[in-house]
C-alpha cells in the first residue's frame, strides 16, 4: 500500500446499535386490573386522582360531555393539558385507560344528517383519545331505527372507517361494546359484533363485553354452565382473543329483559357468585374489569371497587371516607337528593348574605341617626 494511505478494518467501523424493541406497557405487569368510570368534571386529571383514591388501577372516562353534540373540533384537548394528563397517569400507574364515546353517536342511522354528525363526532373522539394516550375507545354499534339490520352493520363498519380515514391510530384500539338489545340496537348478539369486525380487519379493533348487557340480551352468565356456554359462543364468533376489556355491572332487570339497567355488584340478578366466577375464570385472565355501576348512596363506588378486589382475594388500599360523585354514574334518586342538598345549602348561603346586608344597613341607619342628634 502506498505511503499516506490509511487502511480500515471492517471490524473497526462504527455501527449504531439497532433500537431495542418497545416492551409491553407498564400496566401489562401480570397483575389483575380493576377499573371504574370516573368523572372529568372540573380538571380532567381529577378523573385519575379519583380512580386512584378509589383503589382502582385502571379507568374509563368520557373525553367530553356524552349527551350533547359539539361543533367539529370544538372539544379538542390542548396539548399542555393532554401532556399533564398522560404524565400523571403514568405516575399513578393506571392502565389500561378506556374512553367511552358520546351516547348520541349512531353510525348506522338511516337519517343522513344524524349519521354525518355521528361520523364527525366519532372522529373527534378518536382525536381526543390519541391526545390523552388512551389504549381503548369504546363505542356502541348504534341502532338500525327500522332499517335492514345487515345494511346497518355495513354502515357501522363504513362509519368507523370513514371517521379514522388517514389517521395513524398507533396504540389506540377501537372496541365495540355489546348492547342490551333495547329497541333496534345493533350488537346484542355477539354474531353482529363479529360481522362488524369482519368488515374492519385492517383496523385495530376488538370487543368490550358488558356483563349486564350480556344478561339483558339473554346470555345466562349468572350460572356456571351458562357462563361456559356464553364464553364458547364468544369464542366461536368474535374470539376471546378479541375481548380486551369487560364492563362489570350487575343487572336490575331479569335475564333476557333487553332493558338496560345497571346495579351494584351483588345487588342485582347476576349475583356475587357469578362475578367471582367471571373475575377468576382462566380464559379471562389479563383483561381489565371496569365498573359502570350506579351511585345510589355515598360510597357505592368505593364499595364496588373493593368488592371486585375481594372477589379476586386481594385487599386494596382506598382513600379514607366515602365521597359521593366520584363517577359519572348516579341514580336519579341519588342525583335528585344531591341537587336538593345543594339547593338547600345555596338558599342558606343567600339567607346569611341577605341577613348580613340587612344588618349592615341597620347599623348605617343608626350611625346616621346618631350623627343628626
């Protein structure tokens, strides 16, 4: 080799280390995941604090008011708020987190204006779910409202595809929730959920099973044999591998009622023993079990969370004292009672202020009278 020429050995060449494959998220630690739907009233991160205080290690929230239409893009989450939310959730080790979409959405509505609004609203739900770092976005398939059910199923799939067109969903998975079968609701039969999934095979999708809805729809999960039959039906259709989460609710209405009424765990027609079998069933290991039970008196939410942990044979730490209103789910009676208390307090406050003002005026009159004398 000529003078001044430097030779290089291939082994001396710098080769950057390939990036390590991303590991599973922190909440996939092999431990049971018990969650509850918590309120976003006030500051959205308070929903995380509520879940942690209740003793949950998973949660579900609404990302905006679920019972009203919003203008397109009007409810987007500012990035500083979203970043604070994501950071606090990781600090509290809460996961998975699901967002339940707007109740007004009907992706298979035969009314054109309602369907377009539903698709836009669902698109905004996806945008907020991505911003907040949710793992799951739970949606009801909708109601056919008298139209052909097969066509309605196609419209649900088309609506989802249109809502997410051009979006990178990343870690987010859309979960179809089974329904009770009220009215013309789609999805009370697991076969209908499978039909929608079959039309969206290229999208990250799955199923959220609601225990009360199963029961309302006629699946006898309250008995041991009935639970096994139901799990077999799910495996034959959507497949248990597609079930990522359970909504854990007892039922106020009997088997096959097709009337959606949730009850606290062990206080309804499904019963405590049935939930013990569900939570400890080997085929359901690794799923998140999230409560949507009503608050009929202060502390119901804490008791329901504690009950699920107890059925798993685990003692859980909870914030001391019961606090009404942690979750969005409250009975009409409970809500009316809370409203009455708030009204009474407001009236007392007004009375006290009026009394102080009247007292101040009287003192002023007395001072004026003394000055004249």
